[in-house]
């Protein structure tokens, strides 16, 4: 049934397109589970665009998480029925280009006005939207990790609740004061908690490296710098946190972290701005948000998803897709989206809208994320991202778990990554 | 028996078997063919590379670790689940007070999808805040980072698998126990055998066919069922809890390398075939013996 | 001595039962209390069913249930029909290489479609059947286990019954329908229970095949709901977990006895 419809639709497009050159039936893949609060907003925005452009139509497809959406988009593209536009991970740019399924945005956004629009995005979010000099992605739902800290615990430890740690040394120093033990010597409250396991752990580790003056992967997606002194310093800092008794030993999972924070098990945590709502709803204490404490200065990774326009669709459809993207990233709409979800709005003009200013006054924590973008850099990403990132994840997990020393683990990851990426040089 | 004519054979055999072959034999053969090709993307199409994938496989340190994990997982969970399920069946069969509750408690995990079981245990294991940690702290013990430590993660997965599976096997043993002729036990008792002697000399041998059936099932499941790995650890930390099928899943759908995924599939099919052969030999000998 | 043993057993049994039930009890606790009690155990924590309601509304579980029911029934019906045909052919007819064919079929017992995910996904993609319920069911339509069970059962049908029916002029299909099928009823029932519980709980293959709510079964829907990417509430996840598990658990608690007796009768010992 569904299949028949698609065939009919494509047949209709085939015959009708020449007559109605300016109309397009867009398919928009969006990475979210159905009925999540985000869906309401995205549907509202999508409908608004269709209402503004009665000659066009757009169908939003909610395809689950990022991985599923990417798989779905690639499968569809390989079957000759690509979506016209999709929000996919910024770091999947290499996979999408390698699979040759997306077009440079500037292929359609080629006027001076378009260029001015592209220039309006924060530079911190544009680096990972660009490959080999071509812009492929338009930043949309972007995030960055921040430090969440328990102000009540700070007060109790005799620390200033308005001055979170800014450097690694301060983290250890303050962490010692924040760590509490029971009569048996078991820790009831850890000074801090930085997830170290899995992809979340690798994301945060990338931030540690950036703040230490390094960068794990180059913009070309081929060169990696995992066995550098900056990277080693960052990993040794993670080990030191445990050695000094400030953070729980062994691997720390991403998923439990916000829960550990609201349960009082950790006086401070590193996690995505995406958790602001959860913490706000569940913390029974006074809490604040700060920049990630840095090694040599502030530094953080960016994450999240960009809009991509797919190949294999007509120029009219691509033009309509661009118009759709412009609409979604327009100040009022981006503000609406950012407020509904907690994602960091990637354009300065969005932050100047009255609704956004009102929101920032209400939840000043959101501003911290925006201000941190200035110091942020791209997330670790390469060609064959899944496989190469796993090398980094293994190195981290081995070093944090005490199975390998930091330098050996990182050198191993560097060697493995180079071996895989050799083919792309 | 009649001879099967052609039109009838199409309906009776060809159609059903074609469906079966298309998703069992064909993919097995196709895996073998694809294992001689390289990973392909549109920009760099797949190429014939002969045995290169197999060279990679032999040198793949992750795979070696995973083979060890899978072996350990099988040789621990299968006997553990069998022993526990026999114990459960004996307890339930002993007609003690509270049998209904016991039966329910043992049987419940079996009926839940592994994915649900994994969700429950994920919170149960959470270090510092989960229930096990709280119980440990209550007794003054150091909480264990079950899933976050390479030395405990695989064992934590095993516990989940045994918890889920033992109840099902109990049902089979219960059925077998109820089929043990009471006069046999009675006779032994009259001859002065204690309950332990009766169990080992009379009951256990009678449970043998059930044990074979259960063991084969448990073995297949230990290869097939990786839902809990996906949900709880994603194979980590540092591959310590990764199982073979999980690795195939990760390589194919995470790394997007279906060529190496096919190579690993060939390896797994050969492994299972080898085990089938061994099993066949053992069962064969057993029948001769009887 | 015997008395002591008995007392020990009487004490051991409930202890074991409770210990075994702890993870489940914990899940129930978390599901019926507000989120802030999910890791805090106070006897007077307020009980609430709001988590179930919220979880039910937060994801299209009703749709997921419908998908699971459709996919489970499709497989079951196909299995019952196709396995019957094959088993009938093996028991009643003589043909070349029947032994070899049977051995080839039995391979599926060990090399199950579950482990052939790589190429089976490629096949589906070629057929354009990814993200369809039919796509989920295809690899499971004919089951070697079903064929094996039914062949064992059909073999026990006395040949005289078959011959008598033929003498009366019954066709191939009449003989199958009137003689073999009725006698195999316990086998069908036992097989149905196994098949339903297997496919209701199956996760990996549907996870790979589906990526829209219109096709996702409950297990995949639950895993997506529980993905801990942005601060998931334990209470909600546990409520959803119990909710999605409940129908099958209840059904099997009711049919537990039939489950056992049918298995016995079907000859799986």
C-alpha cells in the first residue's frame, strides 16, 4: 500500500514536473522518536513552511535516533529514492560525502545574499559543516557539553557557589573538598563525574584535548592526532581525577550521569546541554552551569546535527529544500526550536530575538553554552568514523580502566587509525 | 509411501523450501562470496581482494578477544543455567509451601523480552545509585562498577542471561521430573538409598534427554542473543563484553563494512557447523551405547 | 535428618524465590513511584501510576503493539501452513534425495536467520522491503523447527488410517486435513506458543530492518524509548518496560500448564 503510493507519487512527479516547474514535494528525514516533545515543534515549523509556500509540500519522516536516520537515508539513497533534506550528525559528513549522496550547499545557495546568510552562522559550528573547502551542512540542532554543579554542595564544602572550577587544578582542589565519605570509607558524594565510556566519553575527552591546546582530528577527515602530548595530558588528567579520589575509579557511563547528579552522588558532572531540562525537573537543590574547566584555557567540543541536501533530486526540489532550511534557521523559528529542546541556537541573530532574550533571562544556564562556543572546536570525526572512533573509545576505556597506560593506549589508537585512513590519503 | 509428482512437489516442497533457503542457505553462500570483496562506498566501489579479509580476520585483535569472550560466556552460562534450572525444578517439584510464588518468580524473567530484562538490570547495576550498590553499601562493602569495569562486565552479562534463561529450562525439567515413574524412586528408597543417591543414580540419568535438548538450545541462544549487550554495554569497556554476533552487527551496521561483516559471518557459520558436527558425533555415540 | 533437610528446604525455597525476583520487584518499585524515589527506598514513598500514563503517551506504544501482533501472527500462520506441507511431503511421499533435503532444512536449526543479518539485510534492501512488516517476517516464514516437530508427529499417524481414507476416495488434501492435522493438534499448540513468544520478544532483526513507527515492534519501540541519550527518567523506562512486557507474561501465566503438557505430548523431552 505504502509502496504503491510511493510509485504513484514518483510517477506523478515524473509527468507533472515540467508543467509545474516550481512545485516540489519534499521528503524531510528528521532524527527523533515519535511523540517526543521535539516532534510537536518540528511539525509545527514544517507545517508553517508548507503554509507559506502553497506550491510546495513537505513530509517530515521521524526516523528514530541519528544512527537509524542516517541508515534510513543511505538505504533510501542507494535505492534511488533519497530524501530531499535531512538532519543528520555533523560528524557524518565524511560518510555522506564518501557515499556521494549529498551536495555542497553552495551548489544551490550561490547568490551574494545566500553567502551572507551562511556567514551568519557561528564559526564554531561551521568547521564541521565544511569539507575540502565545500560547505555541506547547515547547523541546526547543535549542542555542547557544560559543567553542571550542585551549588548547595559547594556551600556545604565552604566553596563559593558562584565560582565553579575553571581549570583542571581547581577541579581537583575543589573536588577534594566536595568528596564525602561514610563511616565505612565509602564515597557518598564524588567531587566530579566525567563520563569516560563509549561515544559520550570520547566526545568529552575531545573537549579535554581541545582545552589542552590539541585537536584529535583534522578538518580533512584523514589526519588524526591521538598520540600528542596534549591528548596524553588530557587522558592523564582523567586518570588523576580517580587517583586523587575526586572521581569514581574505572569507566563511567554516559547514561547514568545526570541521574547520579540529581541523586547527589556527584557534586558536579560533565554532560550535554541536552540534559538541562532533566536536571531542571529533577534536581532538589540549587544548581548552576559553567564552562568546562580547561587545561590551558577553556575548550569544548561541539556536537549535534546539521541539515544536508541530497543528491539525485531535481534542481527545483533542491531549491525548495534550501528555502525550507532557510526558513527553519530563521531567527524566530530557530529560537522556538532552541527553547523547546535546549539545543544551542547556532546563529547570533537568533539570540537577539525577544523570545530568546526572555528565555535566557529565565534560564541563564543556556547562555553558558552559547558563550562557550567561542572556545569550542569540532568533534572527533574521520572517514570510516564508526571504526576509527572505536579505536579512540578503546584507548580511553583501557587507560581509564587501568588495563593499559595512557601513552601506550593512545599510540595504539593512533596506529590503528592511521592504518584505516591510509587508503584515503 | 507414494511417489511425489511434480506439480504437488511444487506446493509441498519447492515453495516453502525456497523461502527457507532464500534466508538461510543463500545468505550463507552470499556471505562467502562477499567475503572476497572489499568494503565499498559510492566513491570507492568494492573491489575483489581475494583472501585479504581473512588475513584481517586472523590479525584482528578485537576478534580474538571476542572469541575468548564468547567461549567463556558459553561455558559459564550454559552449565550455570542448567544446574540452576534443575535445582529450581526440584524445589518446585518438592511441593513445599509457597511453590506457586516460587514458580512465578523463576518463570517471570523467561517471558520478558531480553531487551526489557536488560533495561531492568541496567538500573539494577548502576554504580553508586543502583539497588545492588545500595545493598553493598548497607553491608559496608565497596560498590562494584559492574558494567564499567573490564573485569566484571562480561560476568554481569552472564548473570543477566542466566537469570532470563534458567526459568525456561526449569519448565522442561519440571515436565521431565513429573514423568519419572514414582515406583522407581520408591523401589530405590526401599533398598535404602538416600535422597542424594536417588537423585544422582535414578533421576539425573532420566533427565538426560532433557539436558541434551536444553543444552543445544542454550548453546544456540548464547550465540544468537545479544540484545542485552546492545542495551547495556555496547560491548565495552574495551570490548570486554562484546560477543561474536554483536561484533558482526557493529562491523556491518556501525562501521558500515558489510564485506568484513560477511567474512565474520562465514567464520561464525563454520564455527557453528563444527559444533554441530561434534554434537552429532556425541549424540551418535550415545545412541550406539543405548 | 530428613526433618532438618525439609526445614532447610522450606527456608531455602522462599529465599531463592525472593532473591530471583529482586530485579523484577525493583523494576516494579521504580515504575510505581515518582522519579525521585527510583533510587531511594523509603517505606512511605507515594505510589503513583502516572509513569505508566506518561510513558504510554510519550511514544506510540499502541501502534507498536499492533505491529508486533501483526508480525507475530503473520509468521505463525505462514509457519503452520508451510511447515505442515513440508512435513507432510516427507512423511507421506517418496522422492529423490529426500534425506539430503531434510538435512539441508535442518541446518536452519543451528544457522538461524538471526545470525545471517548481514546478507539478509542486503536481500531485503534489494527487494525494497526494508522498513516493512513483511520484511521482518520473511526470513522466518518457514521454520526448520516446525518441520521437524510436525514430521515427528505425522510419523506417529498409523498408515492404516491414511490408507482407509484413501480407499474412501479422499484426496491428498482431504487426507492431510482430516487425518494428519487433527492428530497433530497438541504439536500445533506447543509450536504456536514457542513461535509467539520467540517473535514477540525478538529484537535484533526488527531493529535492523525497521526505522519508522509504522513498522516497529514493541521491543524496538521500547529500546528507542529507553535510549539514555538525554537524561532519561528511570521511572518512565521501567513503567514502559513493564507495560510492554505485561501482555505476554499474563498470557503465559495463564497458559503455563498447557505449555508444559503440550511440550510433553509433542515429544520434546
